[in-house]
């Protein structure tokens, strides 16, 4: 595909998605009505309204605006024997995106994979099948309008058993799988996949309030990171508070009151004579848990080393933040925490391709190979070596 063809498809998609707006929302309303299970985060991810359609269109525009990521020169080397050696970006080939509940993935993730020159296989959940098929029909219309085969974007209408069989023995070439969903989906894919899997989506993010923090700033950040979108993988689940925090008990009480006011269930083993109510957990296993709900865990940290060790042992390796006015402590924390994104005095909700200047994103990778953090166009490529000679042979 030429860059003109790829951008032509994306431009056509902008028009088609807008034309489909009301039909898509109406279709999704039926899916929401049929949704059962009480999973607040999944329900939130399933929902398509005018704001979500606008986000789909914006992601298409963002990808259209970006330069072609394929064929970019990474490095060049003039060999002593006269050969020219170049390393350039290249497509993966065929990427399977398997996801739950989120029709917007059918647009945003597919757009990034498509402009990166890849053939795309989409496998959405049964709860959003009708919406996904409407959006895939848009892709096919846009491809045909630009003289391209509809094979570039395919939807796999498989049940769980068929999906498992396909992962184990794909019926076509498959170069990479990106699961978008909860830990259950990720485990299922990794257990059965016979090709590389790029893990994304698990959060369980931590915030550490150091003794030198601006307390009001800390509370504001905690509330935003927890409440602005509870279904997001960059939302906050755990808060660690420095035991040496001035007015410790009063401040913890005030935090609990703010969380209670916002209907957030607080789990904590912090107690004091000043009125902090203990809300203990039964097992430390909960420290591993990603809540994706109106729930938060608050515990103490004896030192910065204690906070870092707790985060590195229990977090999902996604995002972690420290609230402090101490430059040295902040630097130590950010260097030592083993997460894809580390923050000082800011909400974890900024771990997002658009917020980090990348435009749309395919996912947030918590793997270290081949990329970590938001996956945009520049990250959804592999590399290829080009060697130009004039008869050289190796002695």
C-alpha cells in the first residue's frame, strides 16, 4: 500500500463513521440493554455515545495526520568493504487484536495497525458484536473505495472454543497478537497462542504520598486518578502514605471522608486514636488485584524504599506516581520504580498515547519487549536490514 492509499482509507473512514453515528449509537443501546453481569468497567467500555464517536473520529484524524511509519531509516553504516548497510522500519505482517467490550478498538487500534502497513484480524467480544460488525463494514467500504482488498481488515466471528483453536493453530499467517482486556483474557491468550503476544491493559497502579507532599495536591490527584474513568487501565488502585506525614491521622481521616463522599469503597489497615477507621483486607493477595471499580486500597509505607519495594512487587508495571516537593526523593522514586510510566505530582490517568503526544494508541504495553508504554504508529513496526553491495563476499 502507498501512503496515499492508506490515508485515503482513513479519510473515507472519517466520513463513514460520522454517517454511521446514529445507527451505531442505536445498535449499541441494544447491546447495553442486553448486557448482564454487573461489571461496571466492562459496561463503561461497551458504551458508545456521541462523545465516544467523536473520540473514534479524532483517533482516525490523529493517525491520518502522522507521517508514514514504514520505510523510515533507523541507522546507516558504510562497511569497510564498500557495502552500504541500512536498517529501516517494516510492518509486522498480520496482527490479531483480541478485545472485550470496546467497539472503539475496532476503529482506533485498527487504524494504527493499518497505517503501520499490517493486515489486521479483529476478534471482539460477543457483547459488542453488532457494533463491531457495523464498524468493520465501514472499513470494508473504505478499502473498496481506495481499490484495496477487504482482506486488509477482517473480523473473526469466533466463539471461545473456535478462538482457542485458532490461537493454537492459526489458519493463516499470524505475526503478533495484542490482547485488549482484563487479566482473564490476557491469561487465555498467552496460554493458547503459538506466536508472540504483546501484553497490554493491566494496571493496578500505585500512588505514594511522601512526607514532603502538598497534601491538598495529593488528595486532588488521588480523586482524579481514581474517579475520572474507573474502567481505564491507567486508573488508580493503591495509595501508600508515608508514616512520617505531618498530622498523619487527621489527613488520612480527611482522605477517607473525600473517598466516602465519592462512593469509593476504602480498604485499609491504618488505625489511630484520632478516628481513622480500620477497613482491613483478609489477604495480601488483594495488593495484586486491579479493581476497575469504585474501590481503593490505602496503606502505610515506612520509607521510600518500602514504597518502591511494595510497588515493584505488587503493581502491574503500568504506572506509578509520587507526590512530593522533595526533588531528590522524587528522582530516587522515579528511577527505582519498575513501571512503564512514572510520575511526580501528576495523575496516572495521563498514561495514554494521545496525552503523551503520540496521537492514537493501539494499547499500553507492560511488556519490555519490544516496546513499553503506549503503542502508537512508531512503535507498531519492526525493523529490516537492507544491505547494498557490488559483488562482495566474506573471507
